[in-house]
């Protein structure tokens, strides 16, 4: 084996190690996000819903969406979106209504109670964004760079799925 191929092999191994570290970090960050939301809700005394449900409410915002749309966005891996939506309707955080055109489809939107939860999460995220900036954790373009890189990975993975099937 030549010196060049040894260097290339080492470079590939290092890249693979970084790739795997990045994958593990994305997974840990998602779990940490849920823990941060859970801690905030414990702090303010909201114990009726879980972090995934709170994130669902936040992401729905002022929109009216179907369960299928939420599932396709994929923010809720490891959770049962239909179950969580049903619980949110039962506990009064969401309204649901069958679609006039497709009776199998249900559209959901937040109630006033749901908007209150959305606002708690929005306030938490705002505090964290301000803290990250003020403490210099990320520079002015930090999120832009991270988001740009993650979107490129998302496009690559999406292309891989499309071409496999």
C-alpha cells in the first residue's frame, strides 16, 4: 500500500468517525431538547402534558394541520403522533374536526389552552436563543452555518431514500 493510500484511508476513517459523532450528537440534542422542555414545564407547574406534546403544540402554532402533515414533518420520532394528538384533544389543548372533503382526515388546531403552552415553549426558546448569543456560545452566524450544514445532510439523506426505492 502506498503512502498516499494510507493517508487517504486515515482521512476516510477520521471522516467516518466525525460523521458518527455528528449523528450521535443530533440524537442527543433532540433528547436534551425534550428534557429542557420537560424541566421548564415542571418549573412552571404544567404536569398534564409531556415534552413531545408541548413540542407538537409549539410546531402547530397558529396553523390548522392534519395528523399526516405532522407525521411527515418528522419532528416526533419515537413517539406516536396520533396518540399524542388524541391526548391533546381529550385534555383540551386542541380542537379537531373531520375534513369536509376527505372524511378520513382530521384537521387539528390549538385551543386557548394550547396557545398558552405554545407561548411557554416560545418564551423558553427565546430565553435560550438570547442566552446563547449573550454568552458567546455561538457567534452571529453560528446558527446559519449549523443550519446550512444540516440542510445539506437532510437533502443528501432524502436523495438516498428517493434513489433506493
